[in-house]
């Protein structure tokens, strides 16, 4: 169905030693904010993918919206990309 609630996310920093940022909490918060199925259907098809590091296990680079967790100066930051295939 590819609704916004169908998020693909890697385990991120919570479970992966390669990750540089958390991805599961980001996915959970997005799911919470878009919990209404009616709202999701209004938005339509939207592939949201989240990776906790550059290894891209969450396939952020191909999502309509991709979120990549990065570490900079000891902080977790996120790079957002738009328009993936």
C-alpha cells in the first residue's frame, strides 16, 4: 500500500554497532504523528526510508523521503533527501 506508515527503517544505533544515529525512534515518531489512516490515504503513496548510517540498510537513498542518520562532533544529526525512486 506504500502509505507513510509503511516505513522501512534499519535497526539504527539502538541495535547496530555500525550505526551513527538512531532510526527506530524517528520512525516511531513519524508513525505516531501520522496515525490516522484517513490522513495517510489523503497523502497517498509515500515511500519513507530511514538509515542509521551510510551503509544504507534502510535504503534511504531510494525513498520518496529518505532520512540518513549521521554523527557530527558527537551529535546525532539527520540528512533528509527528497525524490528517490
